[in-house]
């Protein structure tokens, strides 16, 4: 694991399948074996029993003949019997030699490689020798930590910015861990993942100030909620969360852990629209170095626009001519049962194009300014009328274009028709053939 900084030591055990490898050598053949360590040294003298022939004495390479001292990085052995007869016994162990070397890792984070070279030194016959590199220890990141912004709409305040709407989850802390790496290393010193750190501190910052924020908390896994402490002046915009004990255990336990805010409950204080950030630093255990997580963006704190949406049932009109060049067939639209005359700021008819055969300036919802808005009998509801070329202008149409249109009404937080008329209606009129459809929708 890349986070380990302390000494790593243990035995490297190499098994060799030598069955028939030297069969083309002469009866007086001799083979020399050189072992070279990369990023490791011998932690003690390589013992005389380091090489063991598993099944056949002819495969034995004896005791070290050169090197192998404590702190060294190379050792040599030489064949001891009639090497061309080295073979696996019938039904025997396929390993025709096992080499055990005591090593210390030199630099954590870099691979440990053992290079084994077989060289014939007498009566080589048809054998030309071979060399093999063995990566016996590689390092990889055991933990990957990250912050993720909260769900869309979370962290949103009302239009005046003094009360939190819905969820206060502004982000989460995520851990990806490799169990194979965190459970064991060369000398099995890791009992579990928490060994690498004794604590952590999460810092949530509101760059434009924390006015209107009542508190910040963090919930790692199923563990206890960590309430974060607000900083003193001039750092009132920072909330520090100390993660220790069971909370630390759950933090390292994986999964997605939410970061939550509350509002201060004071209608006279309002939040400032902004993007808060979070970062985390670890208190490393001895012989470990866990990478901190740099400041990352959480969910933006924003204000509700004060509008609700009511969508027409079957309020989609296919392939309407919305050309703005004055030609073709024009269509007229009428929306009845509106709650207002649209002159105020609360209610608006909107349209968008979901498919077209030409240039449309936007596919977003855009507001319409009807050619006329008339009061119904008694003045309790209103009817708006407008033409398809007015729609084209609002959408930024260039030239001769047809489009599929969708309509909706945007209004205040209360229902669009405010309970006055729950059966609004849209009529599509073609100038050539009169009324084509009458489509009702519920408010």
C-alpha cells in the first residue's frame, strides 16, 4: 500500500519449475544462479538453507557461493549435482527448487523486483541460459477519498434566503478502498484499515460568509453524527468537524457519508448565494502517510425563484410552423383559466421547442408575452392569446422553421390558478382550417 512509510521486511519465496530445463546440457554441466534485488536488501545473512530442492537432488544449487551478506542486494549459487538430470519426480511436487530470501524494502512506494539469472559455466551443450525479472511487491493506493456535491435542489433556501427548503445535504464524503491492500502488507502489520490514521478533521467553508447558517454536521456511515464547531472571528465562515473513535471507524468503512447544514431559524438573517467547499486532513498513525483531500466544491447554496410549475396535460403540439419570415401557415394559441392578467411578477406562460427542422436560438423554457389578455366574465380568470410567429421570436427562430412545442405555466408557490379554475385549456387554431384541437389540463 502506498500510504505505508515505515520499514517493511519479510521473506521473499520463489518457486522454480526446472523440469527438463537443463536436459540438453552435458553430464558435466554446471549452472550458476545469480539473484539481484531491486529496491530491497537482505535483512540478514542469506542462510545456507536458503535454496531447497523440492523433489530432486539434481536440482539443488547448494549454499551461497558469492554475496548474500546482510545489507547486500545480490547472491550467487551453483549447481551441486548432475544438472541435466534435474526433473520432477513422477507424481511429485512440480517445484524443482524453492529459494527463500530475507529482505528489507528500501523505498516504500516503489516496486520490489528480484532478477534471477541462470548461466551455464561448463558443458553447456544446447542450453544458453535465461534471466527472469520477478516483481514480488508492488505498491498501490489503498484509499481514494473524494467529495461529491449534494443532490440537485439540496441546500436551497426560500426566495428571501431566511429558511432552508427541503434537504440540507450539501455534499458527501466518499471512500474507495482496496481490501486486498488494506488487510495485509509484507509483514502483515495492518489489522484493519483504521491502523493508518488516528483521526481526521473535516473543514467546511462558506467563502461568502456563514450568515443564515445555523450549523454543519457530518454523518460517517451508521456512526455517530459529528457536529462541527464554528470558527471564531475572523473565521466565522469555517466549520471544523473532528472525526475520531467510532466516527473514524465509519469514515474508513466506505460508502457515502452526508454533510448537512441547518438554517439559523432567524427570519431576519439571509444566506448569500455561494458554493461552499470541504476538505479533510488526517492525523497519520506512526509509519503511515494518508493523503489529505484538497478543498472541493459542494452543492451551491441558492435561493428558490419563488415559482411553481403547472404543465398542460397533452400540452405538446407537433410540428407547428414557428417561422419568422412572414410566410407559411400561422397558428393561434389560447390559454384560458389564468389566475392573473400576467402583468404582475407571479405568473407566466412559457414554451420550449423539443424538436425542429431549422435554427432555434434556445431549447430552454422561455416566457411569452401574449398579444392580448382578457378578463373572463366576472373578472375572476383571464384568457391569453398569441400567434406562432410570436413563439418563434421568443425562441430565437431564424427563417422558415417547424418545431414540436411544449407549454407550461409558471407561477407563485401557491397553485397557478390559486384554486379559481382547475380546468385550464389550450386551443390550437390553424388559419387555414379553423379550430383543430381543444386540449384540457388540470391545474
